């Protein structure tokens, strides 16, 4: 970042931080203000992302299918491959963090980087997700929306000068906003943030999560309409026991098929990661080409485009029971295989939408089979297609409560609660028994990241053992040692800090000065230099990787309430400030979260 732009960026951050100080009477009010900002940004960005994908699908993959004769089929084969090559090149040379669904990367950032996600991640996910899905890759938009919203939440926290631990608390809020706007399901979004990201209901950000989910959903509904994402026919409950029995059968089948899907995807992805060489970035192109071959073959024989992109049009037809058994089987197998190729080769997109699609096709197949053997109820294929969506979601994503709520909110149909619960929980139980590690953690393990190794995930490790970088203030306000006190006063008069680090001409730390000293002495001796009013010699220094417990002990021997945080890698560079207030606030927050 060029010097003038960086200076402007820092001034903007200081202004925002000061604004928050003037607005926020306490931590709860500050989080409420941030929740509103994150909710607005999540909703608006999600709608823009979805409209961008809709435009791309309409003008790219769905337009080429109308080409006459063999040209249309050839274009369908090549289009996902071309999109994959473009995405692979940009992933390699511009934004590698935009690969995949984005949810594993968001979890890793939440636990290992205290919620730090670059703004470039949001931009790259938006662009590459649009190209990948719009050109026909068998992937979904919901996972990328979660990463996009989480990145914006992270940026908001840093822009407003929050400590890393506080920025971390904003990530579940962004995730909830992303899911709420992606699916138009605020309740499921709240539960998803708890189940998949935090894993803990006792969290101080819970109220903020609710606020963000509601605001994001309101924006999505105001821009795209209030109707549910999928319209479904009425499901009469005159054959409730029959439906429940077949739902159990469907849940068992979904459990085994979801396990097969996860295992196959992980094995294929592991093989794809072994690709080396000058053109290894072209792997998403090969995955797209395979998807194009599968999707074109099914389109040529059935006229259905469900394998390409999100495929919600064919999913809606399955919910109404409008697809025959042959088409259901073809779309089930085609989507299953195409999603594995699209995702494992490194495309930019998620597995939420393919999971729902595969579940609906599986439910339609079992429902059609139930009808063929004389089961009463003409709506059985559509009914089980709806139940299958949740069952497959529970088996693959491993978020059982979310899977139940999301089907309710997606369809607006609450008449099948018992069949949905029976299918979802049976699929979840079987998939969990066959493979204990969920898919997102398995993907991170393939990338060499084991979340369970890190102490921040272990509640018994204690917050005192966290690095001080988790709670320090990153907004560093330094004063140069040769600066006259008159100029120093003008520089800090609108600031809120009481103690300031002093640096030399090379930007290295040399001491600390007190705000009161600058204010008083500058009035009497304005030409006196900052270095002449150090508050203490050999002021204790802290490094970012020091434990909070050790830093707290440093305060015992000094009379001041702040310490500079000095980089070990770039010796002498001030990277932050830690105060007694930071430590006592963290202690209060931990005691509040603990019960």
C-alpha cells in the first residue's frame, strides 16, 4: 500500500475508533452498533453475490445450451472447463484463499488467527465464485457467502480498532448474516453459527448473532421478496405413519450415501492436491471439463440442466414430484459425481446447494419407488424429496439442528416435522458412526490444519495462556523522539490514550511518554522534545507471543497501566499496546461466557 494511502487508511481507522468510543457507553452497546453494520453489509453483499451468479448462469451456461445442434453440446462441455481454467489461474496467482467453499477457511481464521480475514478475501470470493458457478461448476453459493460475510465482519472489527479477541467474536455474526441472506433462513443461520462455528451457546456474541441474522434476512427479503426460496405443494398428513416409515428408510439411505460422498470427495481431492508442475493451476479446468461432459450427456438425453451450477430449478421440480424415476436417478448420479470433480479439483464454490440437490433427488427416487409398490399417497415423491434435502444435509454437513430448521424455513412447510426429524437424525447418526471427523475438519486436516491441537479450542486451557496478541490494541499511536512537544500535543489532543510509545527516526521503540506530561509541559516549554519527558527508564517490553499470565505479572512492578508490545521478528517495531483494562476486560468476558 503506498505511503499516502496507508496514512489515509490509518487516519480513517483512528477516526472510526474514536467514533466508537464516543458512541459506545459499554461493550454491549458497541457490539450492538457493530451488529447493525455487519448485518447491513452481510445482507447487501449476499444479495449482490446471488444476483451476480444468477446473471452469470443466465448469460453463460444457460445461454450456450440454446446453440443449435452439436455446437450447444460442445459449448456445454467446454464452458465449465474454461471457467475452471480462469478460476485456477486467478487462485494460483492472485487469491489462493478463495478456493473451496470458504467455511473451512473461516473456521481456521476464527480459531487460529483470532478472526483475521483480509478484505481481499471478500472481493476474490465474490469474483471467483461468480465465474466458477456461473460457468457451470457443480457448486453452491451459500458457503462462499459465509466466507464473504465473515471477511466483511472481520474487516469491520479491525477498522473500528477492536482487539483481536473482539474481532474473533464478530466472525460468527458474519457467518450468521451470510447464511440468513443466502437461504432467507434467519433461525437456521443462528443455529448454524452456534453448531458449526462456535460450538457453544454460552457466548457473549449470541445477541449480536441474532441481530445480524435478522437484519441480513430483512435486507434479503426487501430486495428479493418475502417468499420462501422453494415453493412446495401441500403435504396432507392422512398417511403420517406411512410417511414416517419411508422417511426412516430415506434417512438410513442418506446416511450411507452421505458417507460415500464425503469419502469419495476427500480421496479425489487428496489425489488432485498431488498435482505438481508448471500448469498445476489448471486442475479446476479439468474438474470443470469432467462436469461439462456429465452435464452435457444428461442434458442431451433428458433436457435438464440440474448438474450445472446450483440446479435449483430441477430441485423445485422434484419437490412437486414432476420428475420421472429415470431423470431423478440420472440427476442424482450426475450431481454426485460432478460435485466431487468440481470441488476436489479446486473450484471456488460450496457444497450446500449440491447437498440439498442430491438429497432431493434421493428422496424423489425413494418416493417414486414407494408409489410403485402401492404405498398410498400421490404426493410421496415430492414429500420425500423435501425430507431428503434435510437428511443429506445432516449427513454431510453434520449440523443436525440446522438441517431441520433450514428445511422448515426454505419451504415454509411445517407439516412434516416428525418425518424430517426422523430422517435427519438417522442420517446424522449413521454418517457420524461411519466417519467421526466431519467434512470441514477433514478438509482442514488435508491442508495440514488440525484445529484440535490448538489450546484456544480447549476450555480447560484457560484464557491466561492465550498470547497477548489476542487482546492487545492494534491501533498503535506512536510519537517520534525528536518531535517538539507542541507538535506532539497537536497530534494527540483528539486521541483517547493516556500513554504513548516513542520511536526513533528508524521507527524503533525507545521509550514511553504520558499524555498528561505532554499536555502540561508543552504549554510551558513547547520546543522541548518528546524524548526529554520519558516517564521511566528501561520501561518493560512485551512481545506478541507472551502469555497473558506473564504480561499481567509485568504490571506488578510498574505504576503505569499500559505496556508496549514489540515485535520479535522486526526487532524494535511497536505492533500494539496492552493495558490493564484489556486484561481485566478479558477476565470478565471469560467469566461471563463460562456461566
